[in-house]
C-alpha cells in the first residue's frame, strides 16, 4: 500500500491528472508484485459501463439546457419576489434559487456558472459588496450536489452499491439544513451592514411570478415524482428531465436548435471526463481490493477506536483535508470503496454516510488550492481570487455547522427515504 499510494501522490505532485495518477500507480503495482495488468485494464473499461451512470450524462445535459434556455432567469425572478423583502433579500434569493436549481442540474459548477452570473450582477446592482455577493453565490452552489438530482450521489451509489433512489431522497433535508444555515448568516450580516431589501409586492404579484415559473419549478417534481412513484428509475427520470428541459427551452424561444450542437459538445466533454475518472478509479479499486486495504483499515480502526462518533469525526476531518487537495469526484470514486466498509463496521448507515461524505468534499470546492467553485467565480467576476477566499470563510464555517448537524443526527438523512421507500 505504501508503494501504491506513494506512487499516486508522487504523480499527483508532478502535476499528472488524477485519473492518470490512479491508472499509472495501479499498473506499476502490478508490474512490481506480478498482478494481472489485463485485469486492471478490464476493470477500468468496465467501470463506466453501468446503466445507473447513464444518469450522469442526462443530468449534465439537462443542467446545460436549463442554463442556456433562460430558465435560470425565471427561477431567480421568482425567488427575488418570494424572499427579497427579508433583510439581505437578494442574498436569500440567491440561496433559494440554488435550492430550486439544485433540483435540475446536480452540479455545483453548473450552479455557480449558470445562476452565478445573474445573481452576482443583481446583488452588485442592488448595492451589495462584490466580495459578499460572490461568496454567497459560491457557497450556495454546493447545495446543488446535495439536493436531488445529484451527480456525486450517482457516483457514490455506484461505487458503494447503495440504492440511488434512497440517496437522492436522502439529500433533500440535508440540503435544506445547509441552505438554512447560510440564510441565518446572511440575515445577521445584512442587518449589521444595512444591505438593502425590496418591498414586498403583495401576494398577487408573488402569485403571478409563481405561475410564470411553474414550468421551471416542475422539473424537480418530475424527477422525484417519477422515482418515488416507481414509474421510472433514476436513470430514466434523468432522461425525462432532459426531454422536459428541451421542450421548455424551445417553447419559450430562449433556445434554438442551432444552440444544441454546442450544448451537446459541452455535455460530452464533461461526461467523458467524469466517466474516465470513474473507470480509472475502478481499476485502482481492484488493486485496493486484492491488497485487502479495506479490511486492514477496519482492523486498524477497531483496534484503536471503539466509539462510532470518534471514528466519524476522524473520517470527517480526513475528508475535509482531502476535499481541499483533490477534485471531489476523483476523491469520491477513490475513497468510497475504502471508507464505506469502515463506516458500516461502526453501524453507520451507508446512505447517511454517503451524504456526509459528499458534503465534506463539496466544502472542499470552496477552499483553495483545488476549489473549483472559487476558480469559476474568479473567472466570472473582477473580484481577486484572494478576496473571494477571505469572503468565503464565514460561509465555510456555516457549512461546517450544517455538516455537524447532519453527521450527528442520521435521521436528517435517513428519515425521508425510509418513510417513502422502506428501510
């Protein structure tokens, strides 16, 4: 294991992409210890060959269509009327819009890049500080991978052998807890800094905005409704979401057929990069399995740690550090086969652990040096990278508060899937 992970981190320090780090270290391990390289390559090719993983492509495509089809404008407009009258109005609208858009894209980068430009401009024009506006936008974007649909949830479910449906439903309450923690901070900061708020326009205006936004708001209902009623699998629901998003965008005339080639091209590039990581992680995972690393880790933990909360605390701290250093999907595919058996050995529900693990890695997207959301925001706005990082600190603290609540109280995750889909 010292050789395998030593090579992995050596390649990583050299600047090699994570997927190649996993593949090359696995091949070197096989050459050193006489294991079958053909088996590693076979597992790598077989990794992306999963019906469940097809949902990744469809969720990414649906998010791209929504972003290019003007749906995000309708969502933010409705949220502005719904919560714009609260102190810190547009900050709350920013978070609420991310909650709604989370039910469509399932990716933090899609949220930050799609809704982000609209939200930052609106907050800046309304008199909010640039740093605060960017920090709210970046922090709220990580709600996307928690609330269904979620690309990281699909990847985790495949790697851990857990029900995709249960995991998707299990992310609803944690996503709302995360949003609530952020909105509490926004409220008190806005009161202190005297940020503007809009006058409540009355229920009729809110009703009209809601009616106008109904087609967009129906997207998460269609996805979750199809899964919960058993009409379709999560993969089939993702395909339905693409068809619905396409019809919605074409009918509203915010998207034309000539825009589709670029959208499809972006979707293919993103999907292939994710699936390549999944494939290489599958080959790497084969080496981890034959070397019996999960069992060794379980024995190590059980020898020194008897309390499940101590074990969960150490795993959380480890994941927070990993999230700061590695891209989230790469870390998810690499670590799930190792950490899930450890968690289950302490009686931790794999559905609960999955949401905790994903939230840990999503927080890493808000921290340097590998925080993808930070880089998206720095390219999208004139705010310097260093100032974005500084402004993000209070929101990271609120994310950690939400993480503690979700980690210590498993029913926050497990109650709804157990209620709707059985224990």
